[in-house]
């Protein structure tokens, strides 16, 4: 079944049928409903290339990422899981465009000029991110997974999680348990999420009139088990030893657990641990021994919602906007406890 045959069955012109299928407002409601009903009955699928010519849309969204960015391993894969779930519902396709850090802005420029994608998802934003300024000056629809330092002064769309509030609550929980020497093992603080988590940690310590000890903050780390292991060994060999560790990724926390075992310490007794949990299906915090206390938010859900709203931005020709901060859950399990008397 093609457009010509469908038009003949309906007794309408191909132009009218095409416009009805693509939602043009000049087509009457009854005609549109009739066309859609017949198309469904005949299992008509529009030719993507022809539709693109008619609408000026590629029906592709794009993600440009730097090949130097190690965040695009398990976390990015789970984010893509949410993106592709929504793409399956909307009927859009995805183009993933690799680049280098040195050529990143040039790649954005080339993708926009080529019309390769109807809209772009910006992931792993920097706290001061030149991509946002550049894209804001174009007519290309885009949405950001995260925020930037000037988000309050800009009208760009974003969906983020409450990284500041989550780590502030987590640090406060440890303070309430009597911990005073609390280490932070964090990602690259040029990235928004890591910067905000560091700020939340610092805020809670300052509110409790506790010093912010720079020796207990290890940041600018790629999210790998090895980095978590090495960073944990470094902080736990300090004197006095920290009684609690706040970790910015459950992947880093795998290394933290290994280091704690290697030093013959008991997690949840000698050392308390809270980790950020992106709800990776193969690393369930509740299944660890002991079960991990977490600041939790689904990165897959974020990918789904970001793609859903980018589709709305594209359909509305930029009239739809969203600025949403997703709540995080602080789930207390057995990896945290009151500070022991010898470390208090």
C-alpha cells in the first residue's frame, strides 16, 4: 500500500491525504479521521523519504558526544535505553555523532547546517558550557540533560536531577549519625552534576559548622571501578581516617567496596558509605552485601522524558519549553550506621 493507492481508495488527492497524515491544520477533522482510519485498516506506512520532502523534517534526533568522555559507557548506555524507549513510541530515529573535544563546536555547526537532525540532546553539560550559548543563537530545537551556571537567565529547555539537594541530604544524614570526617569521591567538577554534588556536600558541612577538608575531597575522576578503588585507598590511609565516604557513582562505589575489604575494614560498621545510584539494572544497590544507602534517580527515566519533550519542541516549532528538576530519593540501608566511639 502506497500513498497513491491509499488516495485512490479514499477518493482524495495525494496532497490532501499526505497533509491529513501529517497533521496539517487546514485539513478538516472529519477528513483527517477518515484518512487515519483507512490508513490503519490498510496498514499504510508512509515513505520516510517522501514524508521528509513534504514536511522538511528528517524524523531524526541527534546526540553529539566527545569520544574522550568516559561517561558514555554504562551510564550513557542506560540513558540511551530511555531515549530509545521513547523513540519507539514516537516513531523517530536517532543519530549518534562522535566527535573530539577539540572539534565539538564545529561538529554542532556542521550538523545544524546539514539539517541532519530535527533536534539535539545535549548530555553531560559543563557548568560553563559554550554549546548552550551557541545553540541558543540558532533555530535548532534542543534540550539539555542537566543545567548550566546561567540556566536561570536563559530560556533553553532542560531536565535535571536535584544533585545539590541529594548530596546535601546525604551528607546531613551522615552528620546526624555523628560523622565529622566525611570524604567525597566525585566526578569531574567541570561537569554540572559533579559540581552541584560537591556544592551540596559542602553546604551540609558548613550548616553543621564542620570544616570542609580539602584532603578528603577527591574529584575530577572518570566513573570507573579502578578510580573508585584508588581514591578510597588514598582517603582511608589518611590520619585521622574518615568514618564515612560519599561517592558520586555506584560504579565508583564498586572500587570503594574493594578498597574497604582490602584494608580489613567492615562496611557499615568501620566505614559508612552513601553512593549515587542511577538505577542501573545490573548494579542494584539493594542486592549488595551490605545493601547500599543511596541517593537515587533513574537515568533511564531521564532519557525517556528528555526525548519525549524534545519531540514536543520539534512538533511545536520551538514553542514548547520545559525546565524540570527531578526529585531524588535518599534510601537508607545497611552501609551506613552511627559513627563508632573510636572515630567520633
